[in-house]
């Protein structure tokens, strides 16, 4: 007679000491995140783990972006444990933390039905571009426009632009991002009109967010990093309606994947004068 012994799956809050195990889980599903990338997103938010017999088999994190908005991501379930309701339970835990905030996530097509069942609706697409960045010819700007490296005094205006471009309160995120990233700003008529940021991520670098008044300005803010990044691996995640896809491919950054942008508890406001062409990442959006 064979005796089967099963252990219960438990759920608990994620601590900094759990990040190595969470990183190992993400590597097992071939996500590119470094341990430092986990540290960065965990420092900005909070998360939960699913465990069996002390082994981490699932993760989910969320971020409160002001009093009204939130995002969630880093939702991973070990392939050996998928289909057991673990992802749903982890989602319920992070959604309980976010409450009635307007909440955003980037879903895979496979995950979309679960999120729809939890009250999310599709609002757009995110296209992941990556590759070895080529040296890029500078983009022609309007007369009098210029792109320059950002300075500490620019942060307040960058936050304002990020708020308007994303429809979320981005102050806390941007203040942390400038500690690990370089910035570039677009000046138009003596005022800051857009910006982009570059940081280490995964196999190389990530560009994002990119906030600009138009696609030509967005291209110029990305092309600014060509001197730094030419010949290195770069990733940038742009909105499906950015109009940047063909230009990014010419710069060596081919589209390799697409996600579904989804929102719960309402839709984010649209500014109309400035747009977020590229997100920070698929967790912080």
C-alpha cells in the first residue's frame, strides 16, 4: 500500500530576506531580472509569497501610486504548480492591499482571462523591444528644441510630466528611480516638455519611462542614449499606439513580445498634451 504525503501551500508577506528565492524563481521561468532589479521594485512596494515546505513557488507584488492609483506585477507561479489556484490567491492578496485604487497591470494573453475574472479590462497593449542598440542618427526636432542630460533641479518638472503622461501620481517612484538611473530632458521654449531615463536592467540596460509631447520628441529622447548604449543590449517597452515600432527596429531593437495593458476600478485620465510613450517596466508601468 502506497502512502501519499502532501504539504499545505502557505501564503505570507515578502521580506527583503526572501528576494534571493524570488529571484531564483524568476530565473526558473526565464525572466531577465537581476537580484538588484528585484531589490528595486520590492523597496518601492510590498509583496506576497506562496510556499510549500519552505520553498518559494509563487510571488506577487503591488505598488501604491498616490491615494488613487496602483499597479501590480512580478506575478510568478512555478511551472510545477500552475493550475492550482495559486496565482488567483496571490492576486487576491495584492488586490486587497490596493483596495479601490484604479489598478493597472500588464498581462500575458494566457493570463488575461484570470485578470478579467478579477474585474480587469483591457485598455491597450505594451510592445517589448530589445536587442543590440545601433548608433542612431539624431532625430530632427522643432526649431529651438534641445535634449540635454537631466539635472537635480529638473526632478519636480519631471514628476509633473510623468503624472500627466501616465495619469498616475509618480512622485515616489521617480524620486527612487533617479537614484539608480540617468535622465535626459527635452527643452522646448525654455521649459521642460519631456524626459527619458536609462538604467541597468537584466542583460544590459532599459530605457523608460519616456514621456514626450509627440513621437518625434520621444524618438529624440531615446536616441539620446545611443552614444552610451550603441553595441550593448537594450530593452524598451512602448505602448502599442506609440508609433515607434519600425523606428526602434531600425535602431536594432526588434519587437520580441507583447502584453495586454489592463485596468481595474476605472480608467486613468488622459492629459492630451503629453504622453508616456515607454513605461518604466511592466510592474511599475
